[in-house]
C-alpha cells in the first residue's frame, strides 16, 4: 500500500473519488483500521485473515458500529477494510484475503441504521439567518467604507516602525522628546502605551518615530522618569497622523486611528474580504485559499462597448486526479470560472493591495501583521476560522461603540462560524429560488451532475430539520428573500 499502487483496472471501477495511491493521512487511518481488525480477530482466536467469511466480516462491522461512529464515517471504515482485498493481491505472498460482502452487495445493509437525518444530505449546518445578515453588513462595511482608512493606518504604522529603527541620537531629538512627554508626566495625563489586558508598556517605537529621538534616547528617558510604571498605570493612545474618511451610520467611525490597532484592523479587513468572497461566490475554503492576485481581471469591453461580467479564474482540488488516478495536489484550473459580483470584486481588489502581484490573496506571510514568524503558503483553515471569531467579536464591540447594538452579530445556535458553512448557506438560499438548482450547479461547477440533482440537492437540502429545525418553510423563504435583497444592495454599492 505504501510503495505500490492499485491497478488502473481496479481504480476505474471505484468511481471518481478512487485513488491509485492514498495520501499520508489516509494511509495512517487505513493502517489503524487494519490494526483494529487484527486485534478483534486475534481476540477471537483467528490468526489468518484469508480464512475470513462473510459472517466474520459482518460480525466485525456490527461490533465496530457500537463505538458510536456516524453513518458517513462508517462508509469510510468499510472502504478501508475493502482495501485489504486489492492490496493483498499486489503482495509478493498474498494471504488470499477474501472480498468483503459489502463490496459486491452494496454497503447499505452493512452500515449502522439511518437516523432519519437525510441520508447523503450535506450535514454542514447553514448559518442562521439572524447571523449571516449582520455578519455581511459588517464585512461589507469594512471593505467598502473603512478599508482606505485601515490601509492608510497600516502604511503609516510601518513607516513609523522603520523610522524608529533608523533614527540616531541627536540633541534635537532629545529636546522634542522632552517637549512631548514632560507635560504629560507633570499633568498626570495618559502616556502613549502599547499592550492590552496583559499590561501596558511605553510605546517606545511610536514615541521615537514621532519625536525624532533614537530608541536609546527613549529608553534612557524612560528610566530617568520611571515611565515603565507610569505607562502601566496611565496608558494612553498613540494616534496616527492619517485622515479619517470612513463613516458608520453617517458619522466618522474614529476621531483618529491608533498605532496599536492598525495590525488588528488589517487582520479584520482580510477576514471581511474572505467572508464576502466565500459567501457571495460559494467557493470551497481551499479554492478561496488558492486564489492569487490577478485572478479576477477587469473584463475587456465588447465590440458594442458593453462591459462583461467579472470572472474569477481559480483552481479546484477536490477529486482532481491524473490519468493514473493519482491525486493532483496542486489542483487544476476550474473549467467554469466563478462569476464575481461587485462586492466580491471590491474584496479581491483590497486583498490585492495587501499582497504582492501574483501572490496568494490569503498568503500567510503577508497576512501575518504582527510579524510573529515566517510563514509559507496560504492561511490554514484553523487560523481563518479563529479570525472569523475574532472579527465577530470586533464587530460586536464596534456595534456598541457606534451606538448600533441592533447590528450586533448573535451567537449561532449551531456553533462556530466555520468557513465551510458559508458555501452551504448560499447553496441553501439559491436552491430555494426559481431555477435555483440549475444556477447552483453552474456556479458550484456541478453541471455534469445536475440531471439527477444529487450534488445540488445535497448542498441545498432542508430535509433534516429545515434550515436548523427552528424555521418553517415560510420563514425560510423570507430569509432567502432578505439575503437576496442584501446581496442586490451590496452589488449596487450600498454597504449599510
């Protein structure tokens, strides 16, 4: 199994998901399942898997299900057990392991009982309508209204850090340092500080850059006037000299942007762009993570001077194999490009200003605004999921600070707002509208399966408990209409 590969004639009978050689993770889980089977057989006095009968296979499966694994995972278990049979035939000394009965009779009779939760329906929970609405509002507001301020603040922060590192000690710098800080010390006013709940410290880089003093001069001044303790007990802001142009509810959203919040705001800006891209295209997370700068060029005018739609050229990775059945880890370009409406295009343009030309839009190196360590590739799912949670917390604080508590994002009754749930949510709404299954199949790249509607129905089904078991049909349709109107407003440039 590790050094060889399944025969092409066998792979061709397994369906489009079959692989001639499994991934490292799959090999590990398969070996664990084989070891579990060997222990089970040994405990019953068996020492030869070649002597297994259909009854023994069935008995193992029945006892295996008692561990409480899901029906979907049970199918994977049966597939891993089935692998014993073809791989044994490739061995130098086959053990003559028999073909399990479910591989000829079908797996349904050998799986644990269905729980009435929809069979093969996609089990990913859509986002609650009360969550996706305000979440999209804040994501759109961040991209459309606040992005210019945030990018300017980030540029200024980086300039100040560079300036503080390069500055040298001069009498003028020392004099400016005293003019800036001595009045604050004497009056009991807050001292420019960095830090948070874990404590505050003197914002030495900010002070050095804004006064022209060297870092060494700031450190000596800090020691001379006990600024370590003063900054801890009297922490103050570090306002940046950049104009505030963004507004929330018709009012400037900040009096000034702060040196200390620039990195977090950049993180939230990238997250907001990701939320819009995921929800308003229906991409899988890995497809969005694989997007690069330049993936969505402006369309060229047609001969009649009409402007075409923006299209996103991306790669997909799921079930991508070469002629030998090997998985192509780099993916291949999607045959059908994604159609991008205006909010998605604006989000991509913002991300293209964060990363260099040709780089991944969600490059881990260029989205590490704290500069913690060197990263490679795209931001991982776990990191992006945590950033969504962080964005929600920030938006809720802003809702209170801006006097808009009604725009707070409530907790979703079905858990964390993972990236995969955006695709599922959009699919649910599209599938409920006239012609929705066809539109869903085209946008999601499933047109080849639309005739039996299996894939699209899996994404858009409501069979288990409605959208969440708390919405009736009328409420669900109303939620779909609300989401559609919100998307139309965002496409027309109305972010609030």
